[in-house]
């Protein structure tokens, strides 16, 4: 236990890929962080990192030690959380990962409301549209659209997620509105790119009717950042497909208007993801319940604002446990 701080620094450096970045997160100068890591390696009589001017790379010994350190630190955190649960204490830090637009435009304000109820809880909020390394990252709760494949995370259904075509009133005033999905060929479109490629194959349904539209990439704007896609739509550069949760504030303020509301784009319901084998601290459990209630309150109101047809009747599973 004498070198617990050094172990935490090592784990943080491995996660960040930078000793100086790990030191900053722990309130250490680069020199102090380097000295503490050197002390840890001397005690272990093993080199944990190969250091170059550009990167920090784990040695074979470092990878072995990292796995053991992560398990040990997690066991300590679980023990603390179990004690807090027995005491009914709601305090400490919750590490949350969510998408950029939803985090900035909605979750940020909801966390303020949660803090008014539980002032002893603090947050570490990571905004990213990627699911890469989510299992390895030190995250208590991730909020994502859809359920990741081949994941060791538990997925709890939070809310429906209607995705809508939208554009700014200025763009609509200049270009008009599409009459149906095929009519989109007359308009400028904004495409979101993912790790698997650009999402330019747009599929729409209206009852039993199905229409496909392929956005031409040579004439469209592309980005891998949902916040940029939203900003381009706000600035009048074209039509984007966005989650209703991402553009909630824009729709209320008339910054964006939904188009073709009678046509449905495939939905990706919102889920909370958390580690299957980790003890859920009271602060995480209470926050998850708070978010579930808030989504339920806002969901129906937002769909009425959008003028969307009702969801088809279907039972939504509350919790899914994907295969590891």
C-alpha cells in the first residue's frame, strides 16, 4: 500500500499513453511523475515502459503488471462502493462517457440538476462519438445510441431515439423542403462518417412503404464529429440526420426544423452501458435512476414537438447483457 499512488500513476500513464498527461491528472509535475515511475520500476526490478520522445509503450512486464494493477484498484473501488452502499452514502466521482452533441446540449444541464439533489457527487465527463476502448477505459457509465456488438458491457435501455431529417429555417427558405426521400437529390446533405465508413445510405419507411436514398459523397459535406454535423446544419449548409436528443434545444429554439416527419429513419434507442462485473456504487445507481426518469419525462414532449407519428407498439427490453 506504500506505493499505491505510484501504481495509480502507472495505470493512468498506460491509459493516457503519456506520463506527463497522467501526472497532470494526478496533480504532479512531469519531473515528479517521472521520479515516481522510476521508483516503482526500481522497487519491482522491472522496466514497465519503453520510452521514446514520441510515445510511451508498455513492455511485456508492463502489460502483465498493468492487468494485475487494474484488478487490484478495481477491487479497492468496489470495496469502497460496497461500504458506501451499506451506509446509504451518495458521494464521490462518476466517470461518464457519451456522444459529443448529447453531452454538450442536454446531459450537461441534467447533471447540474442532479448536483442540486446530490451536491457531494462530482463528474468526469468524456465526450466522444467512438466506442473504441470503452471496456478498457476507467468509465462508470457510458450513454450511447444502440448496443455495441461483442461487448462485455451490460446495456440498460433508457429511451427511444427517433432520428430526424433537419435543416435550418434559413436553408429551407432558400431551398424549400423535400416532398419525399427521393426528392433529397435536389438538396445539399451532410453525412456522418464512422469507423466503418460514411453513413450515406439513408433508408426511410412510411407504413409498408420503403424508400432508399444514397447521398452522393462527392457533393456532400462529411464529418466524423456529430457536433460539426449539427453546426453545419445550423449554419444552413444542408440537411442532416440527427438524433432528436442531440438537437432538442435547436428544435425548441427554432434553430432547426424537422423535415418529412411522416417518414421514419431506423432508430437506435439510447442505452446506458456499464461493466458487468463491477460493483455499482450508490452514486452511479442513483444517477442512472435519475437519468431514466428524466428521459421518460422529456421523451413524449419532444416527439410531440417534432410532430412525429407514435412509436409502433413493441416491448422494449430494460436490460440487455451482450455476449462477451
